[in-house]
C-alpha cells in the first residue's frame, strides 16, 4: 500500500524498512488502516509531516519527562518514561478520547485509504512517543487485531533538544 507521498507501508506480513525513524507494527488480519506519527515540533521539517487526519499537540497537555535528568535520554518506548507519561493527570483520558476520535474517523474513510494521527511534543522522544504507542495499542485492541496499525517515530533518533 502506498500513501500520497509515495512512502511504502506494511501490508499483510511484508515489512518495509524506513531509514531515519523507528516504526512499531501491530499486525492485523487485514491491511494496515491507520498510521500514527510521533514528532518533535522543534525539529526542522516537523510541520511538513503534518499532512492530514487528526493532530494532537501535547506540549501543554502533559508534563515533560525530559525535565527529569533520570529520563532525559530515555524515550517513550522505555517503560519508565511510558509509565511516567501515562501517570500524568489527564493522560489516560486524553488517550481514550483520541482513540475514540481516530476510530470514528477510520470508520468513515473509504476502504484502502489510510487514517492518520500525528502526535506532537517538543522533541519527539518522550510524550508523543508514549501517547502514540498507547493510542495504537488501544485502537488495535478495540479492533480485535482485525486491522493493522503502524506507529512512526520520526524524531526519536534525533539529538535531545535543550530546554526551551
């Protein structure tokens, strides 16, 4: 399956390597229907990644794990950061609401087209990564694994940014 930008996506059991980011694949019995991106808005070119679908900016919604020196160089894929982000007051409710919105959008998109969610934070290492993963798992579980979900972490491999 190809999206409008020409990027290849996983279909069925075929894997596609995208250089310069990490991708989580939640395989489904059917095709990938949803792509969730995590980005750091302070990186060059981040805004060009926001194309269509839903956009969730976490910069003011959740506390930043990068403020804690013990978590600064970990990512939202590490359990300490993931747990910290989800323990932030309001985080689980935000994830639940976003999942409902994304599923509603997916129900309206014609078969064969991708539904997208872009999750943003400052640097793309902590909050956006953890929330993108949580939303992906939540909708994949709600679909009973019927459809595939991909999570692209676009800035997880970039340097940690200095405090703003």
